[in-house]
C-alpha cells in the first residue's frame, strides 16, 4: 500500500530509478529515444514473472551541469511503468557507482574525481534520478552563438571583459553577448585565490620592451608530453604581451632568455632595456649577470620574500594556470596535457581585454594590428595539434 501511494505520487516521466537488480536500461517512452533500432527484439522478465516483449534499442541523450551525456543501449519496453537505469550496465560502460550515506554517487570514466550525478535515497528506499532528455525541435542544422560558447572559446574569460571587447570593437566577429547569472563549474574549480595586496601607483613603460617582467613556474607534478616540468613567461610592461617557453630544468633559463631576447628584438625592432624578476637562482647566476651587463641591460631584482614586487609576472602566471585548469577541468582532459592548455591560455590572453591597456588587446598594443577572432570557432578550447590521433578521437567524443 505504501509503495502504491509512493508510485502514484511520481508522475514525472523524467525520473529514472537507479536499479542494481535490473539487467538493462529500460523505458516505455519512445519520444525520448533517438534512432531506435527496431531489429532488436527480446523478452524482458518483470518482477512479477511475466515476460514482456521489447520493441527496440536506442540511445538517450541528457543534459547535465557537466555537459551532454549519452546513455547507450536503452531498451524500449511498452507498458513499463517506470524508467530504469541498470547499475551493471553503467559499470560496463566505464562508470563507477558508489552507494553509502543515503546516497548513490555516479562517477565518470573510472575516476573518483569526475562526479556525474549524486542521487539521494528517497521514499521506499529508492534512488530517483531526474534526467532532462534532449528532444530536437527541428531537423534544421544551426549554430547558436550564445554567451557560454564564447566564454569557453576565450578560455573562461569573465563576461564583463568580453562585453567591453564587443562594445569597443577591439576585435571583429564577436556577437552581442549577454552576461550570464549562472555559475560556471570550470571557473569555480579553477579560479580560487586569495585577495591581492594593496599597492601604490606603479611606474609604466612608455614603449615596447622598455621593461619586461619574467617569472619561472614549476616544477609541475606531472611531466608534459615533451618531458617539461617548468614554464617561464616574459611580459612586456607597455603592452602586456606575453611569451611563454617550456623547460625541462631550471638551469635552462639562461639559454631560453637569450632565445627570447634575440627573437623579440628582431621581430619588433625595439631593444630590451630592463628586466624585472625575483631573486631565484636561475636569474642570479654569474653567466646571466655577465650577459646582461655586456648588453647594457638594467636588472631589477625583488627584495627577498616579497613576490608582490614582481606582481605583474606572478599574477600572470596565476591567471594562466587558472585558465588552463578551467579548460581542463570542464573537458576532463588528462593532466599530461597541461603544457598544451597553458600554451593555449597564453595565446588567448594576448587576444583578450585587460585593464592594464586602454581600448586595445595586448596583441594590438604590441604589433599595431587589430586581429579578427573568427578562427576561434575552429580553434576551440584547447589546441591539441601535437596530441596523438587516438587521443584526439577520445576528446572529440567528450565534446
């Protein structure tokens, strides 16, 4: 009698029962399934012992906070009163299901870090999961240029900056955007930070390469595909244009700096005059100091234990890591690709709004050319040009 009353109160067809005694996913709602395979017919034994004929098998597409998910091999069973999710079938497709504490937690791809859904135990000790299925309204293909898509294309850049870029026409091809009130899961995971230190008005360079900020970040817990554990950034104080290099060891800093100096001076026509860094051993070696002295370059070193004096480089490294983590967290990309994510973050930041440069992107302030961003539609969230082909397919399947 209790179950009958409980069942009668559940009229929502989007509710699915997480059932460990069910051998297959089952539903009687033909409208929520896509491309039903009518050739699959089998008999399903119900709890009462009756045999019911299944009339097909298909895929259910649902929307979650972590993106679109596909539930494969769902049997279409006419007359079935409830929608059933088979725990065993989810495990066969790589999901982990953990029961405990009046809750069932579903994890994605065998990792206990990627939570897909948390199902609280309801009445009659049942686990009810509400799934919002996607039903296409038309067969016409279209491209939706919404604010969330551009938020992701710009590496999770804040909406205020994107709206200023569009209103002030800093780039071409950016549509009118609406500031969203919802919370971005990638930003929440990747941008936790402490409040900044109060500082006085700082001196600014009046031309490119008059002052360059630099800082080394690492070592990382995981090596990149190229075997690197560090990255070093060089930021032009005038334009806030940033260059990044990856290193295997801290001792490679001097050689990387010489390559950067030769490249940037030849390409821009300006000379590097001042270099600001902390007092790390990679910047205070005798060969580094002798080289700067021979080039007539002024060295600006911070006071010990005062990283805020090199705040431009420190904040930029933090912003780069936050953007990289946001992109990797949302797409579930393995940490071995951190160098590709960091490189993509620098590429995007050079083309994004910054309060340090008035009415221009860093790229335009340094080169004098206004850029177009139509290529970002193809570029996506993380550039994986050097990612092996089998892994590219895995990323494409995950969106």
